[in-house]
C-alpha cells in the first residue's frame, strides 16, 4: 500500500517507494539512535 507521502518523498529523493522503504526506513534500537544523534563536530581549541 502506497501513501501519498511515501510516493512524494520517493519522487523528491529520485527513488521508488520500495527503495525508500528498504534502504531508509529501517528500525534502529534506542541505543543506536542515541549514539547516532550524539555525534557532533569537534571544536577547535581556543575558539
């Protein structure tokens, strides 16, 4: 079943709804998500 949102996102990304589902909508564990969102750029010393 395709929703209009998934078709729109797929079209904007240049993919099919199936590609979006299989490559980008994978469930992550809360720990993996927390690790991902904790990534930040390093700051230069003294700035």
